[in-house]
């Protein structure tokens, strides 16, 4: 049975239990344009990573009332802090806790990875080190509030004012304290163009942040695991054994993070 933890403005679901001790862990933020949390990008992904030996959790974060402002990143921070506080009980290595996400959830995960040490994003007296992710996994992420924006996500975060939206443009938040990052995207993505990942990769390279990037030639937005459990034929999200390899590659990468 899944353990459910109530957090400020969300809940953390422990639904990916792996064997062993001193395991890496992954907190997964589903996508949904900051309007909802996709079921396809939650529990099935957690179970896949658990089979790969990575303890996994799904963060269901509140998407109302909008504009959301700093609320989602503070909820994600609380999730990472909870996993770290309970690491010994769960057989997790407290120094190998990653945060990951898909689409808008990738933006959320990337934002925490980028701003974890910026006190002005969090409540006064917050111990910033408790919520520091040791790695980030960003799957076809929303990144930029500029030319290639998934505009709806930034409206949900900051309202319709484009200047206000720039605060959340992830490529401008990257600094040298961002943890190692894994990214993947498809070149065919029309909802969140691949330029989002390319802009972020450039920012990571400039900041000297270790990262790994996989670009697949074909596939629509929202593929999740690209397998038969997460396929959605009405949206053209079909199983693809090649794209599905991202999960195994990512699991290998997470196990190598120190």
C-alpha cells in the first residue's frame, strides 16, 4: 500500500518501493501545464524506477489558486526535505535524492534544482540544505518564458504579464550550485518545443553544471515512459521502444551520482 504524506499545498505519494539499502531516491513531479497533475506521468514512472532500484515518490502539487507564484516550488522543497528526513527508515542514501518531472513538472523540478539555495524563494528561517536535490531529471521540460514558451504554464505561475513571467524562466535561474541534470526531449514536440531543452543545456554548460542530454528524433509531447502502460492513442502518444530507453539510461545515470 502506498504511503501518502500531506504537505503544504500538495501530497507526496510513496508508490515506488525498491529493494536494498543506501538506495538513490527520486521525487517525481507530473506535468499538466500547472493546471493538473498527469496520472500517466506519476505512479507508472515511480514503479519503473523502483524496478531499477531507485526508491520513488510522486508529488501531487496544488494547481490553484492561480497565479501560483512560489507555492509549487515550496511544495517540492517540502517533499525533498521529507524524503531526506526519513531516508534512514526507507533505506535511502540521504545524499542521493533527485527531483524529476515532466513538462510543467519538469519546470517545477528544474526550478527547485536551480533556486534551492535562494532564501527569498522560501519561508523565513527555512533550512535550505534540507531541501537541496542531489540531481535533477527533466523530461521534455517547460523552460523558457521567452520565444519558445509554453505560455499557459507561465500564466498559471505569474499571471498574464510577460515581465512577471520572466522570473520563472528557468534558463536564467541556472547557477553553479545547480546539481547534475539529466534531460531528454523529442524533436517533434510541438507543445513544448525542443528549444526549451536546448536553452537549458546552454545555460548548464555556461554554469559548469554536469549534465546529460538525449534528443530523440520522433515523438509527440507527453510520452511519459513511451510504453504500453502510459500510451495515449487519442493524443498520438504511442509505445516506442527507442524513446522508452530514456528511463533505463536515466536510472543508470542516477546510480552514478555521488
